């Protein structure tokens, strides 16, 4: 992996992490305010899970394989 590719992945990782955090706050705010629109909550939670999976894949790509 080149330095440019690694920097691009790290930038994407930051962006996805921010979006994940924002979704977490939005879900918590909806729960606190008493909004019970299950369709919206389900969509937000699904997107949050997709982001978590993407973040995990990028982190795995950035970590070198160390065989002990």
C-alpha cells in the first residue's frame, strides 16, 4: 500500500467515524425526545451498523499482518 493510499484510507476512516458518532447521537436524541418512528430509527441503526463494518474493514487494511 502506498503512502497516498494509506492517507486516503485514514481520511475516509475519520469521515466514517464522524458519521457513525453523529448517527449515534441522533439515535440517542430521538430516544430521549420520545420520538418513536420505528422506520426512521431502523434506518439510522442499519446505516450505523454499515458504517461500523466499513470502519472495521478499513482498520484491518491499515494494520499490518504480524505473524508471531
